[in-house]
C-alpha cells in the first residue's frame, strides 16, 4: 500500500482526513489542499470570474431608475441605472446656448472692420498728423485684441459645455464589460454614495487559482497547458493555460500562487467551483 502524504495550509489542518478521503471525488473537497502520491501531486484550487467590476456612481444624486436585476446578462455600454438628471439637462442646454451664441464675435468683427477702415482712411490723409494716425492704428489693434479675447471666451464656453455634457452622460451608469449582474446594491429613489452601485462579473472565461507546494516551484511556467477536473454535476474536464506564477514562496506555508485561465463559453462551470489539478513529476 502506497503512503499518502497530505499537506494543508491556511488553517486547513483540521480537514486532513477529509482531504485524503475525497481524492478523485466531487463532493466534500478541501479547496486549497495538496495531496502527494508517488510522482503525482493533486492540487485543489478554485475558480473565479476572469473579471469582477464594482461599478460606482461617479455623480452623487438620487437614483431615478435601476434597469437591471441580479443574474441578468448585460453588454458593455448597456445602461444599468440612471440618476435624476433633470437639472443637469437644463444646465447642459444653458451651456449649449452660451457656447453657440455668436453675436459677441460678430460685433467684435464689426468693430475690427470699422477700425480698419478708419485707419486706412486716416493713414492716406495728408492733412492728418502723426498723432492722429497713431491713434487710429491703436484703435484698430485694440479692436483686434478684443475680438481675440471674445474668441478665447467662446472656446472656454465650449469647454464648459463639454464638461457639463460629460457630467450628464455620467448620470447614466453603464456596464463597463459584457457579463452578468452579480449584485444590485441600490434601488430607485435611494441616493448614491461612495459604495459600488452594481457589481458585474465576466464568467465566459474563468480564472482558476491554485497554491502548489514549493517542490513544484520552477517546474510550472506561464503558457503551460494543463487539464483540470471540476466538481460539477456531472464532473467536467477542461484545458487551462497558466497565465501567472508568483515569483516568491510564502515562507509560512511553503506554497506559491499559480493562476490559470480557461474557456467557459457554455457557462457550465459556475465561478467558485472547486478545481483539481494533477501534476506529475517528470
């Protein structure tokens, strides 16, 4: 009879008997445990969403509507909720009218044209003194500077309009990714705060996280392809690719972290499902 050595970490020592008894089975597995038998090492890990986004409300206000429910599939850019934006819509409209107003610039252009005609007439007048000519020249320059100032002010008004429009856009909270709504933390009528309003997860691809023993350090590399067994009903096998290997070993436990990525387009593996990775020494 082969000797079986079970190594547990993170407070799982009390589950050693359970870990040894559940090798190869789907039920009662100890996620995070390691079992070594001969040249094979069984590492138990856990799946997690490849992306989990806590969507905040970047603008404070009262929620006018919440458009999604927990468990609902959403697309990137899809509206999730909207903050009462009636006042902000009026602010944008006022800023638009201000930015599009052209009377001030047209008036400035008229002043420049008048000053130019005056300067041209006085500069050709043989009876005009140098002082009079200089005065008309300065009046033209003043009119030109005033026109430039008005144009700069118009640009500032356009920037204000863009800023107010951005604020209005942010009052509609949109999904940053394709995924599923995990949590809705507020209802219509409630006020937003610094806490996440909605949590969206991406589960069509999953991460699987393992903590193998130091004896495997240097023998697992990014890009390695492995077959994982999942504690589903019925049990499933999926190929995964190693995407990161921690460069350090935890001194207290003697383990290091390995993260893998796998396809889950059929959504048959719920995030959080336990995964078994059998590694054989070469």
